[in-house]
């Protein structure tokens, strides 16, 4: 009988052991399957921009202490956070649309994670403390709820905090500064190294880290305000320097971009510096203008020397040495140039040239407003033997005329933009 009992006990122990082994094998298989699924999802999203959650260029996390963190895409933390959030995507809907300001209010009052993109500007916001709002997909000026909740939010927050506990750099998102200089610019010169943006008459320079370059540029711009400029912490802040021929009505920022709204046309460039947190993506800057605020019907810039001319109430103007100056129109300068080109001294080729100036509705006059001669004009276009008056610091129209008998031959007539006198001429041919 005792032997029978031992056999039963041994049999039961073997059953228990077999069950334990099967359990761990099954658990391991499930775990491996999850890893495979996660890897498949991440690979799918990386390779296909049309998927529900493209991989971002960076991840922004704001915790319950109002501390902002930037998680770059090269880190292991980035991959783990992305995976945690991707696995919570479920039942995508086309829910309620909220304005940009309403989304900002939600972000101000609670913690969140935002996926930020340099080129898409369609960020995803994961709200960790809102009721009935889990994920918002941003648009240009609004955002739509695509999921009403996130599963296991407490567990998610705990995991995110654990992953970011070694991230010692914390950022302040809300502090920003915007100043306009008391001194204005008549033109944009090459030494400023400012780049023209998509709006004609607006130039910018973004300085992310180089403090010396920042101070050098302020000195060149003769930037001046009544109070002392705040010190920029380039480890946590960036600076956008803007020279604009338009009033800057508003500068609005969010994590994904900066938006500039321009108003009325100005006689000179105003210079603005905008100091902003590195949480804000300075790779994405957008501009809007209100054409109703301006009486300007035409506006042009000579990119070679930054001189601007514009048409206001039918008259041509430019600004020189901070003075708005009326000039003759480019059309009148073209008429003067065509008349001057009839002079026999301009027959410098071995055939008879017939010079004409292009100007009609489809093709504007080939000309530019210049101040004195730049090196290119002086070395390649100008002819000393055709000079009539001094050109130093002279405001001139440089009008190009073409030869009917040879498309490679051109004549340049330089005309005083104030009184219409002929300053001189030049030529080029191949």
C-alpha cells in the first residue's frame, strides 16, 4: 500500500513538473511573438510614410512637473517610447477637431508626448491626462482626435518616466522673447549672411548654438533696444533673426513650428530677434501676409546688393540712407535706354546691331536698381570709354538691351534713377 502511495505522489509530481515546463515554454513563445510583432510594426512604419504613425524626427515629453525633454531618434529610449505608443494605436477614428489654441491649453494643463517631424508638420500628440482624448493628429492650424483614449495610461507614464530618468536636460517651453531693433535697414548686404525666405522682402538667420556668431550679427545689424537683451542659453534656446520689409504682426510658436504673420509694407527693413526654447522646431517656419494691409502694387529686390524698389500709388520709390526716395520708373528708364542705344558708338560688333528692350505684360523689363557699380558690373559689363558721369554711390537703373541680330550680344545702359541722366554703358557678348 505504501508503494502504491509513493507511485501516486511521484506521478503527481511529474504531472506538475510537466505543467510548469509547458507553461514556461508557452510564455516564452508568447513573448517572442510579441517581440516579432513589435519589430514588424516598427519596420512597417519606418518603410512606409502612409502608415498610421510614421517614425518622428524627435519625441518631446512633458512630465507632471512641467519639465520638457527632447528624445532624439538615435537613442534606445526613442525606440522604446515609439514602440510603447505604437502598440496602443487602436480603432482610429475621425473625431472632433480642436483649434491650435485649444490643443495648447490641453498641453499646458497636463503631461503629454508629441511626435515631431521636420518636414511633415503633422505632429501626433498623445495626451496623458485628458478625458475622452487620447491621440490628436495635428493639421496646419488645428488638430483632430484620432483615438479617444490610451490603454494602461498609468503603466505607460511609469514606463516613460523610467526610460527618461537619466535624461538630465530639462527645457522650459513657455519662456520666449521677441524684440524689434530701434535701428532699421535700408538694404540687406552680403556680409549679414541672411537668407531670403519664401516671402519676398523677408530675410532670416537661425542660430542654434554659435553664441559668437549671434553677437557678431547683432553688431553688424546695429541692433538696439531700450533695455538690456536677455542672455541666451544656447544649450536650451535658439535665436531666429528676421529682417522684414513688412510689419511683424504676430510670432506664434508650438512644438512643431513657428508662424510669422506679416502686415503692412514698410519703407525699410525692421529687424527682430526671437529667442525660443529648443523644444520648438526651428526647422519648420511658416509665413503669412495680409495683402489688404498694403498699397504696394509692385515690389522687387536686387539680390546682388539688396536694393529694394516698390510702386505705391503708381509712383516708384526706394529707401536710401533711411530716406524714402522717389525714382523714375523702370519703364521710363527702358525708354531712355532704347533711345540712347541708337547712338552709333554702340555699334561695337562687326555687324549692325539693333538693340531693343524687353518689356510687356508677359515679360518685364530686364533691369535692376543698383547703388554704384558692384565688382561684377565694373569688371565684365562696364566700358570706361562710354562713361559720361561719375557712378560712385550713384543710384542707377542698369537696363539690359538685346541685339535682334545676335541673341548673345547685349548692351547695358546705366541711368541715374533720380533724374534720368545717362551715367554710362557697358556690353557683353559671346
